[in-house]
C-alpha cells in the first residue's frame, strides 16, 4: 500500500487543506495513443473508506489484473476522481510535456469538490493553476492519492488502447498499449504509422524520412 505520510503532512501545515488531490499520468512515453491523467481526492476523514483502499499501490508495481480489480474499489471509496486525456495529434502539435499538463488540468477542473492542494507525480508543476501544489519524484510509491490516480490513469488508457486494437489490428495495441516494444516497432516498419501514432516521436519520424 502507498502511504498517507505526504497527505498527512499537508493537512498539518498552518493552512488547513481539506481536499488534497493526487495526480498522475499514463502513456507519456508511448509511441501511439493519448496521454491520460487522473486526479484523486481521498476521504481523509473517513477511516473506513481509507481501509478499503489498503491494497492501492504504485500502478507499476501491480499487474493489469490487479489494477482492473482495484479500479472499481478506488472509484467507489475515494471522495472524488476525474480523468483528462490529450490525443496523439495534439501531442504532436504542442509536445508531450505541455500535453501532459493539459490532461492534468482537465482532470483537476472536473473534480467535485474542487481541490485546494495538489500532489503531482514527478517534476511537473501546473503553474497556470492558482492552487498550492507539490511535485513529488516517485510520488506514486509515496502518496496514496497519487497511487490511486496512477491506477485510474493506467486502466483508462489501457482500455482505450484495447479499443484502438480493433480499429488497427496490425499494430498489436492490445498487447503493448502503444509503447515502443520490438513487436510495435516492427509493425510500424512494415505498415507505416497510423493516425493514432505520435509522428513527432523519434522512432516514427525516422520512418518518414
């Protein structure tokens, strides 16, 4: 289980924060498909609901089956959650980091209640949001809200990529979820990129030269 140490530390600052949102993304390094971000607010004053989340951990430490099993638990017992996604075409236009931030801002904007503090995995800062925030390296292994967000983002994105597999079966999206596996790179070399690929990413740019 991820810890509540960071959330607890924030709640004990001189300023009282009651709705702390953890944010994480999935798909930033993929060669195809959207980047997906999720935001989660925990019920910090509800020990019974928090107990139901005891199996939540960094999504990278869990199998796909475990993530799918935890998804309905998270969505039932957290105080609020929301998702944002930016497609491959937009990633090509604005770049992956701006696209990741855009997906996160979309997720934050949909939260109800609105967050009064943000915990963001990695080094990202959402400077255009007038909300106190903290970027946390490897936050998905240190913060329960970020870990929950990492699972939601990963499950949603995996489902989107499985759906894309039926449209573009030659690429094997259901297996590698758009990441640059040998199988995926061979498919790109054989069939060329499809509209869901990120043409600005180096492996695909090189195939177009």
